[in-house]
C-alpha cells in the first residue's frame, strides 16, 4: 500500500526510487546490525533511521521492509549472508517497488496535482491510517510494516496519532521512521524508537555513484558536484539536474560583490530563481546559499581561512565575509534565512522577495 509522493506522469529520475532500489552502499554496518537483531529475535517494535538528506535512509528502510516481508517466503530468501538484500526478481521485491504489497504501508507527504507540488506536511489523516492498518490481519501471515519517510514533516496532530501507536504496538507490527531532522520529532517518539544514525557517504563513493547515474557528465563537473553534495548522492543528482554548479557560481559571484551588491545583477538573479518553472532552481540555489553561510560561520568561529575550493576564488570570498562579523551573528542570520526560504516555499510566497531579502541581509551583516 503506497501513499505520498505520487508524482505527476512526466516525473523522471536518474536513480531508482528508494522503494525500487536494489542497491545500498555506504551503510553496510547498519544493515548488518539490523539483520542480527532479526535473527536474534530482538527486533524492537520501532526503529528511527536518522542522518542527512538523501544518503540512503529511505532506501535502507524499504530494503529492511522487503527483508521482513520475505522472511516466510522460501522463494525470496535473503541473498546475502549478512545483509538485507533479496532477489530483485522476487514477487516481494516487485510488489514493494510497485507500492502494492498488502502488508506494507508507506506514509509521506502527498503530491498535490492541483498545486503541482508536495503538500507541506504529513497530516493527522495520514498518521491515522497507521492505526487502521495495524488493526488488520497480515495478508501473508507475517509482519505488517509501516515506513514513515520524512517523519519530521508530521504536524503536531499527526505526531500525537503516531505516538499512540508507539505506546501500544500490536504484535508482528513494525514501524520504520526515516528522518533527516530527528530533533523536530516529539521526544516521546524518539524515546520509543531504537535509533540508527546513518553518516554521509564518502566523497569518492558519491563520485562513483554519480558517474554511474550521470555518465554524460565531464569528470571535473562530477568531482565538483560530489564536493557540493555533503556526502549525499541524492543531493548530487539534484544538483546535476538543476544546473547546480552554474547556480553555485552565480551565488558565489553575487556574494563576492559585498559589501556593495550590484542591485541590477541581484534582481536579474532573483528573477531567474522566481520563475514559475524554476522551483527546483529556487530550492537548489537556496540550499547552496545556506551551505556557503555555514562555511562562512565556521571560518569566523575558527578565525581561520578555509582553503578548500570547489571553484576558483571561493575561499577568498568566504574568508572576506567571515571576518566582517562574529560566528554567532552569521549563525543567527543563516537560521533566519533558512526559515524564510522554507516558509516561502511551503506557503507559496514571493520567491523573488525571499532571494532579494536574503542577499540584502547578508550585505547588511557584512557592513
């Protein structure tokens, strides 16, 4: 049973969706520990997979779900001795990939075809489906599994509904939460889950995966995108799709004008990100700006220049801004800009004003 990210018909992606991805790299130790818990009969009723965005949390969640759902099916025994993989040609794999397994429920933000975007949060009606689902008898006489992808996106009512399930978990029912921001979850939810923290992928691994998924990219671009990805193959692919390297140069070029911004060029850049067909560019451009602000904050805190460069000249721009304010001021500004960009996207506010406001606030802070 699938809910959530029902994409528009023309949506495409360079990599398989997490529920259909047979491969998992970089998280072998967590995978092995999960299998050991099952084999020892010590599996808790709920697990929280945490870590940065797009490093494989959802892929691991569906991989584990398939493993549990296949345990009683001799035709789909796990192929690996210590991992969680099952035969990609098996019935369980295909049903999970298609969102049609009767004993698996996925809860995530729902795509709104009218607004052509994902809904801003997971609402209480979504969470209540978990309670109803767990009341059912398993169709295949095994586990009933729920995957909540993006658990931090539950609103308060949805979180409270989920908490009731965690307080009285049914037998042979298993809950998998994936979250890149577990601090936003209710403490009572976190305390009732066994937590596994996944770490970012090594840059070399992201580079290898990016070459696999986007073989048409030149090697220098692959290396730059991997460096910008913060250990996330999903982010690297998103950057590649949205022209992230060109956007990064534009953001850095705009920052290089400080302490006196070129207003005409700034408006042109903001207009580019504010177009109705540029939602991905707006999202990626905002993330890159926040990434640079994080580096500025770190340099300011350490009183030390960061010599690592993805493109020529960026270390000089970052250092020149870092010395113009203390680290606490930069950190506070970054948090405020992040909130504004997020609210603008969720509430469908004026994106141009959000971009202009962000750069003008940085200019003001650097005076």
